[in-house]
C-alpha cells in the first residue's frame, strides 16, 4: 500500500491535484503522457522509475569519494556539521561499495590513496580520520579535484560501476591552479569521465557558483548550496540517502517507430537512476501514433535496454499541465545559458515568448516581458504587467536581478556572494520545474508596518520558499536583491500606487492552455497583443449577450470562469466582459 500526502500553507489551490502512478513487474517502469490540442507540435512527459521495491541484485555497487574542504574558513559550526554529514555517509555505505576520503586545504590529502572496500575495518578507520579533521590553511580546489578524478582513472576498463564524487567547499580556489576555465578543462579532459559524477556542495556564499555549477553540469550531476542559516548535515544526509543505491547509470533515451520526431527535450543529458527516484523527461513531438521508447544504461555492471510501447496522441487535451511544466524547465535552462555563457537575442526572445505564453512569473521573466512589450510598442491596455510597470521599486528590483544574472557571464566578480548563490539556486529550481505562481512564505513578503510608513524588502535569500519556487515575485520583495529598509511614505511611491501586499506571481493564471494576467480587477488574455487589427466587443457580465457568448463558444467557459471582469480573445475578436 501507499499513503500519498500533500501539505502547503498560504496557497490558493486553483488547479487539480495530479497523482500519477503505475505498476509493473519490470525492473524499470516507463510511462508516456502526451498533450496536443492544435495542429502544432504536441508535448510529452516521460516517466521512468525503478520503483521503491528494487531487488538487491539490481542495486549497483558504487565507488564513492568524499572530498571535504578543511581550510581555515570552515572553522566552527560548518566543520562540525560537515564531519557529522561525512560520518553519516560512511555509516550508510552499501556492503559492496568502495570509498575514499580526500581532505584539502593548502594541499589535498587522500586518506587511503585508493578506493577501499566498505568493510567495517576500513569504515572505522575513516570515521576516526573524519573525527580528527581540523580547519586550517588555504583552498586547493584544483588539486583536490585532480586527486579525486585520478582515483576514477585508476579503475580498470571492465569496471562499469558508477563513480560518485561528493565535493564540499566553502571558498574559491586560492592555492595552485585558480583559473576557473583551466580547472573546468581539467575536469573535462579527465579519462574515464563517462562513469564519473561530481556532485558539488557550496557552503555559504563565498564560493564561485559558475565553477561549481559547470563541474556538476559537465559530469551529469547536480550542484547544491547550503546557506549560513541552513544545516549542512541535514542537506548532505538527505542528498546521500537519495543517491545511496544506484540502479541504472549512463542512461540514454531513444524513440523508434512511426513518423514520430521528438525535439526540445529536457534534460538533454540524462541523470542516473537511483532506487526510489524518477527519470522525468519533457519534450515536443511531431507525428502521431504508435511508437516505442527505449531506455538503455548500465544495470549491475551490464548494458541493458528497456523498451515500452507508447502512443503519441494526435488530439489529447487531458494532460493540460504538461506544456507549462515543459516550458518552466526550458525557461530555466535558457536562463542558465544566459547566466553561465552570456545573453543573446535568440535566448532572450525565447525566454520572453515561453514565459508570456505559459504564465511563468519570476523576477527575471516578468522584467523581460515588460521590457519586450515596451520595446515593441504594445498598447498599455494589452501589456501583461501594467501594475509592475507602475511599481518603480519592484520593477527596479526585477531589472537589477536579471541584469546581475546576465552579467555574471562576463564579470567574474559577480559569480560569488549572496546574489550569485541566489541566482543559481532559483534558476536551478526553475530547471527542476518548481515555479508555483503561488507564494509559499507570506511571512517573508514585504509587509507594511502598522503605521503604514515603513516597509521592508526581502533579503537576498528571500523570495518564495527561502529562494525556492523559481524565485517568485512578491510585491516589493523580489528576492535576489540585498536587504534594505525603504521608507514607503514618499510621494513617489504613493503616486506609483505601491502596495506591499501585491504578489505579482499570483497575478498569472494558465487556464485551458492560455495564460491570463491580472491588472487591477481585470484578467487580460495574453494572446491579445499578438493579434493584428483585432475587433473589440464589450459584454455585460451575466447579460443575455454574455450567456449567448458562452453558448456559441463553450470552450470559453474556463476562461470566463476567472471572474466577472475578463478580456478574452475568441477567434478574431477581443471580448471585454465587465460587471
């Protein structure tokens, strides 16, 4: 049996709760869901999972290298939490695993100088070594990474078990090779890299986010950041529990049969599959009909393939949640390309189009949408973020956050610090699809003081869910900007109609495949601005004309259900419904 629970606070549950599950006797279960309601390419969601009840013989032994920064800056709580976290990982090694520990400061020091079996004697020795670690010296990141990668290179060609490096640091390289690009080149050039995964943990905010993120991306792994107020022991322990039991590594995906062509797949580089985990792949497709999906990889040291018959629908509107989830992840991927490699017109234009069409609201996307609409001369009545455009403080915060993220690619000094970590966390959460539109922590929103004269802004680690939910926007507090106190009684702010309780993230709704944006008390159809020479018809809410419109166009019922003041496009006409 299974118990499924959902819990949240201060959210408006305005969409259905979707629970998707399947049962299969196969080692890897595969499901395909599709959505298509127009002649355009459809959307698909592929789910693959080894399930929770994986046979012991299908759990792959792994090689694990724990690399810990013991430089002087780790002194105090950080070191104590790190030692407890490493102790947890050691205590939870699988019987057939091999492992090594490398501590580094001014130099890198492997403990065993080899990958050793995870028997009791070796684990006890490693626990004693970890317990005696002390913080002192500089930060030789390049040397430590080189020694960790070299362990993987010493393995035989026949050894196909996954090699996992968990790399923890609280600083930037200060000893040996310090150039970010050369360190990355060394990681890419390391032999045997196909089986190597480097999971990076940035502790605090004095880390080079581009270095840690790119190392993780290049090795098909992931990066995480532990803020000063967060518990490293809890974060690392939770992470290790997830990757403790690998099932399928070096995963590849292919579709065969029919005239099906898949494009814009995310993620492009597929991660390994672990017990209790899911492989989640989104994409677009052309063609229709029966096909097969093939997932291949290494299972218990042997190359295996798993094939499932699937069907790509020609017309299926049941799974309307798929397009927005696909778009959210793609927007995150595109924003990360801008952050890591620089802005181009093509990248920016695609972010704007996807965010506007799918109602993806973050400080980055809202600013870009508003900037794009003003540049194109979209009439004010059809702009999607008119209230944000009039809210000078919030708009400047959004502009600053996007510009800082964009400029990280060409200004190395911006790649470290609280704002850089915040940008990495929020964009990575978008890449994972967490953009709820709803605010999760109302206590973190910018709120008026009782006298109505002072307001507070969110800190750099604010935003939704402590930097989560894709960096949603909340009134004056946009997340990602330095914490400041702002007096709210100035004539400028009052003239801007500044309202601290406004949450711009909640002023977007995706209904029946179409995004609507709220301005004042009117919900505006985002497709209106793309229509040339559109006709306008005024309709009184609840009038005979209103019900005639519903009768003639039943597909509009969901859109009109937004309220009694809605602008909606039907065919070549903009109907302006007013109460």
